[in-house]
C-alpha cells in the first residue's frame, strides 16, 4: 500500500500560492505523478493513488491560465496536501498563441539576449518561453534557474532536458529535477496542447527510459481534446518521418493526436522543415552564440492558431535601433532615375516591431523638403523613392524616421553629398531585394544573368533560386526549393546546380528556371547540408558523409558515393576540386582528401585543431592550405603531412577559404577581421580589423565575453590589384595588398557571401536579401 496524493487545483485570486477560504477549486484540470493521470473533481479536488517511483505531482496548466507558483510539487511524505494555484493569463487568447523558443544556451553568463527575450515577450505579447534543452552542466543550469525563470522573465518559462543536462549525481537528471522539476510534463496554452519530453540519453545515465515516458504520454494524450493541436518538445528529433516515438517495447504515433509542431534543438543550427499545414518541425540555434555550422544566433517566435503553426519569425539578439542609410550616400553611392531618387535603408530592432519607416530630405535649416514612405522588402530592408528637387546637387541631410509597435520612435540623420568622391573605386549601379535572406550564396554570374539562392528558417515558402538581369537586377525567373539553399550555386553546361539543407540536389535550366532533374541524396537526415558543391568537367561534387557524391551534371547519374567515412556536422565552407583531389571535411571529425575520380579516401587529418572543419581549402601545385581551429596549415597534397603552420593563436571558425596571392596567404577570422601571412613561412604580415558583428555566426562566438567580435565569413576576392570582401559588421571593404583601406561602404546588413567580380562589375549579396551591382570606376 502506498500513500495517496490529495489536494486541489484552485483559482489563486490573491496570487499568494495558498488556497484561501474564498478561493474555489477548478474542475477538470489534469493532475499526474508521471505514471497516473486524472482530472480534478467538480470542486477541484483530486486523489491520486501513490506510486513508489513517482518524484513529483504536476498539473497540466489549462489554456488561459498560468501557475501562481510552479506547475509541480516535489513529493514529500510530510506533505498532506498538494495544492496548485492558477491565475488568469491575459497574454493568452483562446484561438491564438505567441510563444518563444530558445535552446542550447549553455552558459553561466548573463547577456543582453536575456533582456532582449524578456522585453520582446512583454512588448509583443509572447505568452511563454520554451527552452528546448542543453542549459548545460551544473553552472549553466544553476544560472538559468536563478536568472531565466518565470518570475524574472515575466512569463511562464519551461525547460527541457538536453544531453548536457544529464550531469553527475545520484542519477543523471537529479540536478534538473532539483532546479526545474519533472523531466516530462504537459501544459496547454492558447489553442495548443504542449508535451515536454526528455532527451533519451546524455553525459550521465538517466533513471527514466522512453517506455516509461510513452506509457505516461498515452494517458496524458487520452485526456486531450482530439481537435486541439499538439506541440511536441524534445531536445532532439527522436522520431522518424512517420512521427512515431519508439521505446524498447512500446511506441506511440504522434500523428494520431493532431501533431502540428515538433520543436527541438541540439544541433546548434537553424533548420526548420515540414509544412505549416501539416507538421512544422522547428529547430533553432542558441540565442547567445553562433552555431556549430555557423548558423546565426537567434530565438524563434512562433504563432499558433487552432489549425497549427501560423507564423514563425527568427529574431536576432543584441540589436537596438539599428538604422543605416544604404543609399544615397554620395554621388557614386546612389540610384537615380530621372526625377526619382531611390532610398534604401537597413532597420532592425530585436525587441520591437517596426511599423513604418520614412525618409525625409532636410535643408540646411532642418526644414523638411520631401518625404518618402519606405516599404518593407525583407526583415532588415526598407525601400522607397524621393522626388528630386532643384537643390539635389548640393550637400543634403536625410532623416530616417522609424516608428515602432510600442509607440516609440527613433530618428537618425545622415549626410549626403551628391558630388562624386574621386578617390572611391566603386559606383553603385543597381540594387534588388529578393524578399528572403541570403546566407553564403554569392552571386553566380553567367552571361547576362545573375543567380542567387535564399534561406528560409521559418517554413514560409521563401527558399528559392532567383535569376536576375545582370544590367538592371530585374527578376527573370524564380524557382522554389523545398528547403533552404545556404551555400553558393554551381554551373555546368546551361544548368544551375544547388543542394538544399534537406540534401536534395536541383538542376535548373539557366534560361527558363525549369527543373531538369532532382535527386535526394541524404533522405533529409540530420544535420542539414550546409557545404558548397563544386563542378569540374561536367561533374557536380556535393553532399557530406556517406552521401558525399559525384554526379553527372547533365542528368544526375551518381558516378560514385563515399563509403569511407561518416559522422560529424557539416562543413559550412566550400568543397575544393583540383586535377586529382576532392577536399572536404566534417566538423568535429576530420579534413578528408579523396581521389576525385573514384571517390576513394586517400588521407585524413584531425589533429592540431584540424577536426574543426568550418572553412574550405585552397591549393597550389603541391600543397593544400587550410585553417584549423587556431592555425593555418600548409599540407602536402599526397600525404597530408604538415609542411608549415602559423604560430599565432587565432580563431579561424569562419566559412571562408584562404586567398593565395604571389606572396601572401590572406585568411578571415572570427574575432579579428582578416589576417595576412607570408606565404613562404606563414608569419603574420598585417591584420585589418573590421567592426563588431551585427549578428553572431562563427561557432560559439558571442558578445557575452565582453571582447570584440570582428567576424568576416566571406572569402577574400582579389581583382584589379585590390582585395574585396564583406564583413559581419555590414560593410563592404576594398583593401590594397598591404592591408590599407581603399574604400568601405556601409550596406547596413551582415555580408556572409563572397563578392563576385566579373570584368568591371562587382556583385554583392547580403543577409537581408539585397543583391548589389557596383562598377569599378578606375580599374
């Protein structure tokens, strides 16, 4: 015989966490001890038979309410009553819900991301915060319990067990339970039913198993309204495409319970897929640092209604009143058409919604001469047109007025001199926004067309490949891909080739944008595909691990597929092809060199930081040049033996490849801009520092360390005796070979992709989805 657990669920009118005489019980609220599940009686009371394995009683908080204390009470033989107080939650609406997903924060350090999320939830009516695991080890878990809790965040804040949250102790989840309560539980909010489940395993053995969780889950879901959308939470994607959760002896088909969303983390990347009409599978990187595959730091804002996920919005922390006038800046940095002057602006605020942006032309006295209403082109970019005046040839001031959803306003003035600067190399020719973000897809120029690809971390149908007219930026055609295309496109004999994050390869006609062939290489397995494929002699090399493949570009026939290695996370750099070799890698695994014709693995290197494969490689006639974690290496092509290496300790976790000039090796860094080394002995020659990154992409880079993060993710391009590259600070840079600044242009948005140079034209694509064409004026 075991003791029975008795108590009430009540409406806590005075929020004192105690059931007073005037406070009434709430009927039909579900109570569980992790084994049995039952609803409360008409008076809000319950009597649950005891279970010797149970550690907590927890309440399934009903929609429209939140706990006045916690949603759980630890079982204690001394307790005679287990009373759960609930209060009304005015942020919830019956048919609509907005909530925030964060994950993999892994830190004991306070950062602005915490304030960003708290203020966003306050100002934009997010009803709850869901942390999908890897709070990370004892210091991180204790910090989050103190600083990132429901009371301080102002909304219910729930936690999930990740693999690094199973720590040393009596059993793996003991500390999690002490700080956050039960490792599996459910609650309802708005129109949805949430189920939180623990990671099956981790750093230390857990006391639970999946069969135990499944047994409870079946009972919990049996008491869920059939038409209520189910949101399933775990630290990892522990189900297959059939969404069946399997233990050793038991299983449950989640689709039978109106599954509409599956939220997870674990992979430190931004990869959401599925559909909003079916099941939205949503993963995000951490909000406080760059991802393992150099995904941007972000938190996810998710809107739901009774039909499921309605909207998903990634939000990038650490940005407040980010306002930049892109054009006009000068006589060379402007776009005018007759009496019309184009206005381009970059505007972003982590916490606030931007309702409207106006550009106002001021005279010397500050009076408004003209006003232009700017239209939103993407999450960062706003565009409009000013009609010119008689004084347009003089020095002017443009005021950008930004109006936020909370009723506040930001104003910023910019000087504009219509006289061309004779020393500037680049003149803006045209600019086009494609309506979605661009990651590492540098513009591909073929004849009179420019091709770019976009990402969509919100399952919004914005993943695409777009062809633009090289002379004007006008759209020629658009081809929608199933998932994000993060990396650059390739070209072969009239075909545009791309591989999306789901491992699907597309071959598209260059002129009409029609699909010629498609091949699924990875089957959609995790982690998502993020490397850049390459073409050589009509063969497209793409994929990673055991789906690294060589395909005939004209029809997709597989020539060979790698069977020599697997594992690790994708390398977000570019594959390299030489006459004899294919060079690739897997993060946390190795640098791999294959025979490009047979696919046979010739050698690999993973020591001295080379297992951290972020960037690509470069080659000369006998050597490969690659960056490891902290050093750049010169390796023998045939054996992989180290010929030389840099001696300084730099952070090279960037997606770039080294640039080789006659005497220099130039390599971007995660924290210090770009560095040039003597190509002969790899000693440092100069360092050009860029500004602080606007977004954080390099793996584990974060401003929370209170050190400057000057990230450059794009490889350096060399033309006309100059170096061209974009920075994560939003600037396009032109340097001389000795590292002297020639020109920098504020584009107001991070530039992750490489610059493309074709003749006198310089093409740039930025994270906001802007594509620019510049002309070199004195090349």
